[in-house]
C-alpha cells in the first residue's frame, strides 16, 4: 500500500472549490489578452473590455474541466514513455530558471552561463532519481531575446530525458515548439509523443497576463502539454491563510484551464504551482518553509479531486549554501510532495529562493528523493510467516547475517545510498579524509561529469536545430553560439 498524506477533508475541498468559483464571478479574473477574452465571452462569460475583467460562470469552467485529459505521458529522446502525469505517480526534475549557480570552489553565487547549464545537465542525466531534465538556468552571456529557446536547445542536444521548460516571451514560444517538432519528426509526432511540458504562469492575484494567455492558447493548439504554475504569495499577493491561498490558487488555475480548453479541447494541462508564504520579517518568499509545502500538498489535493494531473515546486531551499538547512528543508519537502502523490515535483538543486542552482545539491537531493521513494514503497510482506521462520534453530545469538534469506532480501528492504551519504564509523570517516557532505557531493559530481556521454542523435537533426538557433541568435546580435556540438560521444 502506498503511504499518503491528506491535509484537507472532502468538505474543505468542496468549500475551497465553491469559493474559487465564486471568485471567478466576483471579483472575476483580469484577462489581459483579447483572444482569451473573446473565447471566454463566446462561451458565456461576461467581459468588461474597459477593465479587462471577465466574470466566468461555474458552468463554463465545469464544461472545460470535462475535456481535460486525466493523464498523459512525456517521452524521452527514443520515444519511450518515461513520465506519467497520472494518479498518484510521482516524478522529480531539477528546479528551473535559476539565474546564478553556486561555484563549488569559492562558494560564491555567479551568473550562470552555457558551461554551467551543460554541467548541470551532465549530472542530472545520470541521476536515476530525476525522471526529467529542466531548463535549469538562464545562460546570461546569451541575448535576453533568445535565452529561453537557447537553454532548451542546450538541453535537447545534451539529454535524452523528458524536459520541463517554459518561454520568457510570446515571441519565442513558436520557435521552441518548432525545435521540439524537429526532434519529433513533425508537429504531429510532437503532439502524439510530447518530449516537454511548458510552465505557464498567471500573475497573482487573479490575473492572466497577455503573455500567459498567449502561452496557453499557442501550446493548446500545438498539443504540447502545459503546466499551470500559479504563484500566490500568502500574506502579500494572496490571503495570509493557507486555505485562502489554496482557494486563490484554485481560481487562477480554473480560469487558465477554461482559456486553454476553449482554445483546444482535450489538450493536456497540469494543475501546478510554485506558491509560498511571505515572511513578514525579511520580506522574502521562503520555498523551504513547512507552510509552503502544506499549501502545495493542499492544492494538489484539490486538483486530484478534479481528476487532474498535478505539479508542485518542492525540494528547494532558501539557504545560500549546500548545508544543514538545505538538507533539512529540501528533504522534508520532497517527502511531503511524494506522500501527496504529486505527479511532477520540481525544485531539486535549487538554493536561495529558486534563484541559484547547484550540481552538488542535485546529487544530495537525489539521495533524499531515493529515501522518499523507499518510504513510498511502504512495508511489504516478503516472507511467510512474517518473523518466526527466522528463528528456526535459534540459539539466542545475533547470527541473522549468516542466513541465506538475509543476503537475498536485504537489498529489497534497504536503499543503499552512494558515498555522498556517510555511514562510516567515526574512525572510518577519518580514514576517508574527514569529508563533510558538500565535499563528498563535489567528488560525486566530478565522477558523474567524467562518466557522461552525449546521447546518440541524428546529426542531421542536430544540424537543423543548430542552424535554426544560430539564425535566431544572429537576428539579435550574436554571430556565434557559445557552445560546441561537434564532439562525437554517445551514451
């Protein structure tokens, strides 16, 4: 039996949804895109063009919910269904859109560049605990106009895993879809076996921007999965209570689903988010706070009650270093996400309120994910009888290690971590160099980078991608891409 946590009763979930539907009518949703307003108006919503506020009736949203696929898959480079947005299946990917990386030698946060993104991809590619890659950081040496499509280009050429990504402007969404279509063989191939899911964000409180609406509509028409990332900030850009924030989150997601499904009924979409509490003392949005995890677990419950795929940002930390705080916050929140049955949990590797990425934290988080997954496997009946058979020919000595069944079953009962986790005696730890967790993580990262091999890909497709991105880069003043794709390694 899979362990599970539920924070909300069915009665509270119904009240959250009831009040969310009320918010859709009064005060309504500010929809700053003419096409989206037109779609809603034609479906029966009341639109005030002057204020751009749309009053969306519950019946309209309920009809839209009926066409949302309850499940879908993301596929890897070779067409294998790897990530299942379905039921209580749980997957993890690195946090995305960091602007800095932690330098493992100086411990400074430096602006991320192409080499840093490639390093993160190399590590994440070989961590089985991470089911998908993400466009983990922005490459700051690239013009802002193409930073989003450029980082997707890098992940596509260095990874075989499915991808969690997103566009920064409406101008680049089409190009990013085209890039994915090239590797899928056609737009039809991409629709049938999507390689990536795109994050699309409403603006709290209760606003769908022109950019957000265009993303919903464009991706819906292309059949590329959308992950709504609602970001209410409890106490600042949302009510201070957990239930008030969860209700606002529901209203924003329901409005987005209505726009998306009116554009293309049946297109895949995910009930997701990256909310947080607001720390009144520091003016910050702590992603590692337990209340942030409680909001995520609660809104996921609401989404599951509607039979929707789910996503959350968990497993990150507000610490600036890979230290005890980072391990505490990331480990607890990853376990809460897993126990909540959230389909995709983003955040691994992230420090400093989702601003900074760290390869060393990725390998530490992978251990936390492995532990969470072991917990999710639960306690199983592996022998009959449960215990008395172990005591045959028992002479009151601790000789269970000698039993054949011990050797057969210990690996089924125990997760054996890598050397990142220290289980030595104090003497053994000293003999191994008295290394702390971060030092052991640095060693693990270097081992993974040395063992990395590029995925085998059709060179014609790589050339087509490179030519496309190069042409787009030239239009914004960059004559040469800061990456060399000529080396022939395969994996």
